[in-house]
């Protein structure tokens, strides 16, 4: 018999009592039926170890030999499966064997049936949120019912969140080798291999239990399969686990994963509504730009890079491929307003392509937009003509020039003395950086120390100079 941490806490609570007589009121955090169950369990253990049992008279229990309970604490191992661990184990068995019998978990978890019923009730709630049901079938047990795509998507999302548990309980060298062969030579991340490994493991067990994909519908994309994508190792893997069943849609589902996870496979994906996509992208960039008074269309890279990324993101969402971003909104608190603006403007894609962008994907889009803004700002600054005016001699001028180039992306057209400045034509100058007290000029200017102090650097940043 396995004892839980609850049993240990119960024993310790009994030992804390000042009187030998223990009433239900002394343990009022439990129901009377739960108290009786706990005492029966403890007495059983005391009996098989030849110790004195706890006597019951009417509704009271009498602890005459507390040293026997101390013996139990020392000699028995107390298992502490928490709710998450129990849920992991139940779902792992459901995936492996397709069905479960709740009775088999009572002794394994060392929990009462009422606790396990609460676990099952909680699992049912999670499944309903994912358009699935946990149903009971006579002589079979409990099993998950719903569309095969939805079942696999649920398992994938769940086990990605509990990946440490997954790699411990699903140690499959064949699948590890298959992931390696599929991603060999491709610019893939750890997250990519993790998603592929979990999805292949789920596919393997679903096929083993005769749960096959029978259709994959996509209103916006199609997959082009050229001869070069023969997927030699994967085909062998499929032959081994499908037992002669039609595996066409199983192969398409994995090609979808490869196309969605690896940019190198974007040539596999054909977008059916390209014109609508391009129109939405133009409106999205224009609206973001208006808010920040910047023309994002000036950046030659943004439409290409963000366009490619958004196509991949839409494709992932249609095929239930998880989008994971190691960054969080908390990491980017300084950019909250821009992130909110992206959330608002991305609704044009959500409306026309019937998807919802999660926070991970919003942050990926933020990186594209912010990098575009920085490129445009840098290009604008590089086009600005900056004049350096120094009245402290050639040595100080050279130090200041070196410091400015070291810290900033800057286009300094010339460095001159204060006397030259008085007679110079400033027609093509956009900004002046100088060391002169009381310098008067209609052109925007800023006085700095020739050694360029921290305060100077902050002031230049406020004037929109970009750091190197």
C-alpha cells in the first residue's frame, strides 16, 4: 500500500493532539467519512507490522501508543503525487493505451476514490475547453472522444507544457533518430525539434491504437510535394506503425509540420489567397506607421521578412502547430504601447483568415516591426549631416570624434574650430555637436564634453541618435 503526503500530515496532526481521546472536532478540516477512512488505513498498517492499533469507541478514537505512529513515519515511504503529476500520468496512460480504468490508479496514487473523481472531473473540464469529451464505455473504460485532429492538438499542447515529464516517460530512440534525420541540414531550433518529437510520438501511439487521420482541410493553403521530399526514414517509420492502413494523411500532416516549423520548407506551401494577404500586409504596415509617424514601406526588408513570417504563422495556426516564443511580455515592458498597437492592427488578418494570434506570435511580429523601425531611423540618421564644432584644439577634437563614432551610428561630415564655424555656410548641415559655451545657431545643436560623459550619451539618445 502506498501512503500519500496527506497520510503523513494526518499522522502528524494526530500526534499533535494533547489528549489520548481524538474526536471529529479535533480534525474538523476533514469530513467524518474521510477521518474514518484514514484511521482504517493507519490501523491496517499497524496491524500488519504487529503494532497496537488505534481503538475506536462510539465516535471517538483513542491513541494509547503514540510511539507506534512514530514508527510508521520512520519505516514507511510517503508518496507525494500532486494534482499535476496525477494528471500527467493519467494522460500518458490514455495516450499509450487509449483507455483507462480509474480503479487501477487508486492504489498507485495512494488516493481515495473521491480525490480521483475530482481529478477526472478536472480532466473533463480541460477536454471540453478543447472540444473533446472523456466518456465511459462498458467493459472498455474511460477514453477521449472527438475529432482526431483535435485530440492530437490537445495532447501536443499539453505535453509541450509538461515537456520534462514527457521526455522521462516517452523515451523513444527511434523517434529521436527520426527527428534528427528530418531536420538534418536545416536551420532548426531546439523548440522545433521538441515540437516535432512530441508530435511524432503522439502520432505513433495514435496509429498504434488504430486512430487515423482521415482528412486534412485547409481553405487557404495547399502543400506541393516534389520528388525530392521522399522522406525515406519517415516512410519506413510509417510502414512500421500503420500496419497496412492508408497513411496518406499521416504523411501530409508531418509535411505540414516541416513546412510550418522550418523556413527552408516554405517552398512546399502554396497560398491560395495571395492577393488578399498582400493587401492586408500593406494596410497593417501603413496603420502601424501612422501611429509612430514612420513609413515602414521605406524599409526594403520588412515586407519580405514579415510577409514570409506571417505566411508561416498562418500556416501553423491552420495546422495546429504550436507557436512558442521564449520571450514574454514582461521582458518587453518598455514597448507595451507598440505591442498593444500590433494586437489591434493584426485583427485585419484575424478577420479575413479566421485565426487568432496568440501572445507568442504577437511578440514575434513585434521583433520584425521594431527592427524595421530601427533600420529606418538608422538610415535617416546616416543621411543627416552632422557638424562637429570644437574649441579645445586638435587633440580634444579627435578624442570627441572617436568617442562619437564608438558609441553612435552617425554621419559626421566635418569637424571644425569655433572660428571656422563663424564664417562657414551651414546650408547642408542638419545638426551640430559642439563644446562651445553659449554657441548660438538656428540649426539644432547640443553641447557635450570632449570625453563624452554618460550624461552626454543620454542627451544624444534623447535627440534620436542611435547607439552602435
